[in-house]
């Protein structure tokens, strides 16, 4: 850049900046026009030279004046063309950059009326172009949002997640700053806020309201397909005071359908720049909602199945708990029916049931079994002197000691009072029976600590053998009881077989 002595931009640079042709296509066209125009003076000069005998004749007025005149005309046309091409280049640049300011400056240029007309025409075209570009850009964003929503819907079966995504996209496409989703419950009488955005979300997240108390009732009962309110204060359907914190007084209520059923309502408010919602906003939102309608139906069914499955699991758990309680109760009843509540041993009923089974098994396998009838000695004296509580302690200790003398396959029962019965299965000879009887007598003769005193109890045992003494359980019990009374007559603890004492009974 050239500067004059005062530091200002030189005239040449000003001219170059003003009249330079930036557009490469226009610059090429200008050069072609320039070459064609310059051919005129060259052809005139060549024609003159053909009539001259010498070059000195060229200086004659009849030759030099036409030549100079044609040269001046060509240069003037070139200057005008350069100006026009320079302006056209700037118009082209303004179109590419979308600059209205450059077009305004061009209209102020003192040039031909035709050029100013071209500039004005290009200004109109630029405005239309900008409007069309804005509309196309918005349509591209809308299509992109619809595509993203469709992809999310196809990959998601959770209803609340899908409604969240739908709310975000609808707010974005309509430039709304406040939005919320009201989910309709199964009864259709209440709404629950499952998602919200913008001002006041903390106040409404998760709340439940009655449909009849909400503006959504206008949509849900079919009075309005979609509710478009341009001004909440003047709309006859609403007529409410607008809260400034919610921005513009315009809002939308949009039904969300899954199949034929309305499952939710979307509320949009506070459009950007304080604008009012229009019908085109309703149409755009409706398109997006319809785009995910099938996915919403799938999500609704999936959610219902999940809810039913959860309720079924809860019912199953409750049923299992009830079954468990009943089993415990049945076991307690069985224990009460077959167990002695004091000692935990089998009671008389269980003993009779088991001996009947044991006799049947012994008969089938041609085996022997022994039945013992055990009666405690000196127990009445402990009960009378130390009390029934002490007597109960003695009975429990006796039960533990007798159980320690038996095999797991044997059975001991408290027959009643201080009487016990024992079944010894699979006995082969009297030696084993004698050992068990002797062990019981010995262990019961050991001192027992009760109420701070040391006491001893003994026992008398009667024994009956199947099938030697009897072949039915009732006779076995009766014969063992008779043998026990023989043992009672003998001083000190002892045991007797029914077979040996039968003649004395």
C-alpha cells in the first residue's frame, strides 16, 4: 500500500480498492472485453498504415485525429466497463457473504441508472435468499431432530425415558424454554409430572394432580385436539393472570397418543424472544409425536407388562410368605399334636402311630423289636417336696439322659406323667436289650441337681418282645406295662421281661 507524504492512502490505492475486480469469473470476462475493444484501435492503425508511403505521413491531421479519437473512445468504454465489473464483483461478494451493508453502499454509488437497478434487484434477491436459507436451515434442523428422535425411539422401550427424549426434541424444535410431561394414570383421572424443564421444575417434578383441576382436561376430554393459547390473559378458554417468571403469556398443550389412547400431555411455554406460539408450532410438534407413536405404544405395553410382572412378583412373594407362615404353623400344630410340650419327646399319640408302623415293618422283614415301659421311682416325692417346677426340671433331665442311651433308629416317648416308653427296632438277641435297659437304669440313678438340692431317681422297666410276647402293638404295650409292675415290686431299680414274669401276672 502506497502512502503520500502526509501518511494518507495514495490516490492509486484508493482507485484500486474501489475499482478492483475481486470475482475471478468477472475478472476473466473483463479481460476478454478489454482485448476485443483494444482490437478496434489496432485495426484502425493497421488500416492507416496501408495507405501511407512513409511513417512521417502518419503525423498528418487527417490520419492522427481519427486514430486518437478512436483510442479515447475505447479507453472511456474500458473505464466504464471496469466500473461496472467492479460493482458486479462487489454485488457477487455481497451475495456470497450475505452482506446487506455492502449492497446499501453500492446503491449510493454515483453510476448509471441501470447499475443501480441491478443493485436494487440483487438486494431483493439477497433478502429472499436469506429468508429461504433461514427456512431451509430450520427445516434441516427439524428433519435432524425427527431422525434423532426416531432412532432413540427404536432403541428404547422405557416409556418415561422416551417421553423425556420427546419433550427435549419438541422444546428444541419450537424454541420453548419451559416444558413438562404429564403422564395419565390407569384410571384416567389423575396426571403425574414425570419430566419438566426450565423455570419452576423443582416445584412440579413428581407432583400428582386431578385431571378435572387441570387445563389438560380440555385435551383429554376431546374438547380440544391440541390447545394453542396465544395469550393466557385474553383467551376465553383460560383467562388467567400471566406470571412474568414464565415469560410470554403463550403456551401449548399437546396430547401424546399410544395407539388410540392418550397416555400423556406435553406442555410448552415461554417461546424464545417473547414470541407467541403459532399453528405451525403445533403442526411441527404433532409430526414429532406421530413419528414416535408406534414406539410409544410399544413402550406403553412394555411398561404395563413390567408393572404387571412387578405386581405378580410382589403377590408371589406375599404368597410365598403366607405359605411359609402356614408351614410353620402346621409344624407347630404337628409338634403340638405329636410332641410332648415339656420334654420335646414324642407323645402318646405319636408313640402309638410309630409302634404300629414298626410292628408292620418287623412283620414284613420277619424281624424282632422290643417295647420298654419305663416308670420313674421316687419322682412323686420330688414333686411333693420341691414343687411341680422342680418336677418338670427332673423330667427334662431324665429325657435327655434316656435319649443318650438309645440309637437314632430307636424311639423314646413320654407316655404320660412320669412314664416313658421305648421302641428298640431290629433286635437280634436279649443281650442288646439288656445293655440298653441297664444303661438307662444306671444313668437315671446318677444324682440330679434341682432347686439347689441333689436328688436321685431310679426307674422300673418292663419289656415285651415282638413276636415272642405278642403280634400286635396293643398287646405289646399292655404286656410291657405288666412286666414294669413286676419290676416295681422289686426293691431298687430293675427290669423284667414279660416272658419271664408272665406266670406271675
